[in-house]
């Protein structure tokens, strides 16, 4: 059997590390929840989900969970997303566009600074599921 | 809703809210009969007779967060607008089956939209759910299944960014018959 080089071992270690990505629900530093009720979908929530995904992929980020939820009852402010940095209170953003997503991702998800211009408030909400 | 792919996302999200562990989406094009049949079935909690009767009423919802339930009524309207049909079957403990048939030569047929983005959004939001997409055009058929993708992922999770190119590749194969 050929000997493994240090570089190859390093790659294997990296791969094993990534393979355990988000295996545990607590194993992430931030969680992004896009509201995907009928109102959200009609207002463009799928595009918002895709915009967050583009940011994750472009930066090869593997420890941020991107998921979705139902309607939170504020249909007129859709598309909406909730950003939750581990250990901090969730922040709800409203009237989103892909451009706003870019700013929120850079400042809040990566930098930890809430984008107050687009934020509705801090705290969890009840959704359909 | 601008296109049919958004209706599919919306109805499938209902399935997931109803705690389905498997969702099957069928898109069947019949070029001779000029029809497009959309079927979304799940193994979720299902509806009792009373709920089923009112499910297409836009002013009825089981949700606590608002007082309207537009999803199914909008899909029914989109099908009826083309001269097509809409039906709903459901039983508690059995699941729900939504069928919408569209006339493809009608002016009011909505565009299909981006099915790939709809499927990807469903997978990312609910990686634990088995999602099957069956695309049929006349006698040709292609099947996308998250279980098939998982088998090729070598331990990567479905919602990891690294899995997305493979998921998209499988979806595109199912879309391009």
C-alpha cells in the first residue's frame, strides 16, 4: 500500500471534518431561517433562500445552517428571514431582497452586527411549524 | 403565485407542515392530449372529512398565525383558469394527495417556472424528508430521489453546500427528458 503524504492526510482530515457537517442540530455557529409560507413564497422567499445559499457557497461556509419555516403571521412584511447567531437572541428581518441579503449576511452572519435598517425586532416568533 | 413551481413549493411545504416523511411530486405532460398533470402526495397526518371539505376555501385555515388559507385555493384557481381540474384526497393517518390538471394550450396556463430551485429549497429546508420527483412526458420518464442522491454523497449531508452540485445534477437530469 502506498504511503500517504502529510498533504493527503490533511485532506482526509478536512473531508472527515466536513462530512460531520451539521450532523448535530447544535453544531452550527449561526442559523438562517427563511419563512416559506404561502405569503412568503408569493413574495419571493425562494429567491431569498437562494441568495443566502449563494453567499454560503461563494465563501465555502459549512457551519451555518440554512433552513426554512412556515408563516409567522406578518404576511405583509414578507419575504422574511430570522438570523440566529449561536448564544444570541434571534433577529427577524423583513421586506427582504437579494441585495439586502448580501448586506445582512456580511454584517450580521459573518460580522455579528445587526443590520438595524432591515430588522423588525429581536426575539422568536410562533410559526405554523 | 407567478408560476407553477412556486405552487409546488407551497403545497409541498403544507405536506411538510403536516409532518410528512415522504413527499412524491409528479409532473406528467401529455403532448397529445395537451395536458399537464401535477400530483403532490405525502404520508403526513392527513385531514378529516370536515377539514377536507373546507380545504379549498380561501377563508379557511388550520393555521394559528393568520385567518386565511390561500395555498390550495390558488392552485385550484390556476388549474380551473385553464379549463383544467383540481382534486384533493386525504384521510387522517394516510396522508394527502393533491392533483391539478392544466390544459397546456390555454392562454391562462402559468409558466412552469424553476422546478430545480423549488426542489432544492425543499431539500435544504427539510433534508430529513424523502423527496421523490417523477417527471413524465408521454412515454418517457425520469425520477429524482433524495435517497438516490444520499447514496452517492459518501457521508455528506443533503443540506451541506458541498452536496448541492450533485443534487442539481440529478434534478437537471430528471428535468431534461
